[in-house]
C-alpha cells in the first residue's frame, strides 16, 4: 500500500493538492494608489434632515476638515454641502488614521458643534457613508463635475457658481 498524502500536501510538480485549490491571490496595486489614494465620500444627515447648507454648517465642517491633516492624516480637497448630504474628496497621508476611524472622528466632532450652533438634537449624521477610490485624474475631474452640478439639478440655484456651500481646502494632486 502506497503512503497516504496529507490533505495539505503539495503535489510533486509544485501545484496545490487536487483536494485543496490554491488560495486566491490579488495582483499588486500601484504603490501611489495603494498608499495614498484620493477617495470620494458621500454621507447624509440623520433622517435626511435639511440642515447642512448653511453658513454655520459650512464653517464647522471647513474648520474640522482643515485641521484633519494634523489630527488624522487626511487632507480634504473639494467639497459641496447639500441641504441633507455632503460630497467631498480626501487623501490620506502615509500612516494616516484608518478611514473608518477618521470619518467617525470628524462626524462626532461636527455633530456636537452643528447641534449646538443650530440648537437641535445632536443626531446629525447617518452612521454609514459611501466611499469610492479614484484611480485617475480623469475620474476625479468627472466626479467633481458631476457633484458640483447637484445644486442646479436639485433646483436650488440656476448655475453652479451661485451655490455658496462648496469649495476647496487642499489641492489634491493626482
């Protein structure tokens, strides 16, 4: 009787055992994409409350995001505040705080400040958010062109230039 092979044994030709397929392997990412990608974010207010598009809301978020490079390693670029949601682009520096931790940090701080400024319940943000990694300067430009038209599509202004709650904090070079 021939000796039995163990299930995790490698076949003589170097491949995996027929009973145990090779693990799925991901291709390596381009280092600049993996290490500090530009990320597109969208997050909504709690119960879609129409509270963000205000001078107070913009000032609070702008100041928090401006300091976030020093307090979390994330640089916020272009942003647009709509009444019940916000779109923005951000890029982490190498070694930055994890994305989920950073988002939780600025949402927590801004919730307290916006609630105090508007004299409302501090449940300001929905828990979830949408994030998308951008892979090229074209996708960055296309995404910004689309979101900056939000206020026009919503019938809030005639032209995008007329919408006051948008801007750029840091220039995120691709």
